[in-house]
């Protein structure tokens, strides 16, 4: 079985490592304490505090497993390999929407660290897939769920 590789920036890997440390050292202890307190209330069958703590514990343990897997199979993005004027993983891209000229800026990262609200888009997203391999000045049509969006790449960092 081939494991999925998780491309990410060094900064993204450090964020995941910090989150994992927080979950293991702080969150786990908090949840164990909540469970202990909830148990002291007696009958567990109708104890909403206990159920809530157990649900949170399951979520945290699932997240720990997910992060450990992503870190185990992470691959740090190396921008020095590609051409400086070509869109690739780890690069910040600025483009304008055509014909209205609205400017947008995104950094293409691996799915493990994607955060569209912070301008970090996954390499698996429709925008990134359409942009990867393109150069400054090229016009590209991006197929999105909202329809086709013609754009022109204005800068690559």
C-alpha cells in the first residue's frame, strides 16, 4: 500500500508539530480532568458532562493520529527546484480577475496546511491545479463551483 505524501512548507510543518505538542501535553490532561470530574457526579448513563468530555477526547485522539500521520509522511516543499517565474508549490501568486481587474493573492501549499481564509490554498484546489506550471503574464481560465473565472497572473514570489 502506497502512503499519501503530504507536501508542506517548513513553517506549516512547525505549526503542525506545535499543534500536536499542544494536544498531547495540554488538551489530553484537560480532558482527563473533565472526565474525572464528570465521573464524580455519579450515574454516567445520563451525564452530559461525561458524554461531552468523551466526545472531545475522541476528537482529540483522532486529530493526534491524523497529525502524526501527516508529519510521518510529510515532504518539505523546495522552491529552489522550479523556475522562479513559474507557479509551483510554496509560491505566492498574485492575479487579477478578468475583465474587472479584482486582484487576489494566494500561496499554494499542501492540503495539510491549507487555510483559504488566510490565503493558503491547497495544491489540490481547482485554483492551484489551474495555476501550477503557468508563468507571469499568462491568462488562465479557472473552473470553480461558481463557474469559470478568467484570470491573468501578475506576480509570483
